[in-house]
C-alpha cells in the first residue's frame, strides 16, 4: 500500500510540475500577445505619421515648384527691364 502511495505522490508531483510549466508558458504567451498588440498599435501610429509626412513633403515640393516659377518669371522681367533679352 505504501508503494502505491509513493507512486501516486510521485505522479502528483510530476503533474503539479507540468501544470506549473504550462501556467508559465501561458503567462509568457499572454505577455507576448500584449507586446504584439502594442507593436501593432505603434506600427499603425508610425504608418500614419509617415503618410502625414509624405503628404507634407508633397505639399512643400509643390510650393517649392511654384516659388521657382515665380522666381524665374521675376528674373525674366528683370532681364527684360535691363534689356538683356
């Protein structure tokens, strides 16, 4: 009878160890899932910021082209006024 109790006790010990390891792995999975969600949110925020910066860069490029056209026109008028045409 003592032999059976020892075996049951050992089996119970192994079961408790396996349960503790499973709980630890589950906690790690939950932590990884939380990190993944945070990374996804950060990625979305950065993508939105990139889209905004690209739109601003396009706007600045357009303004730059317009400014250059005005400068070219002004220089042409100056040359014409100076008789350099």
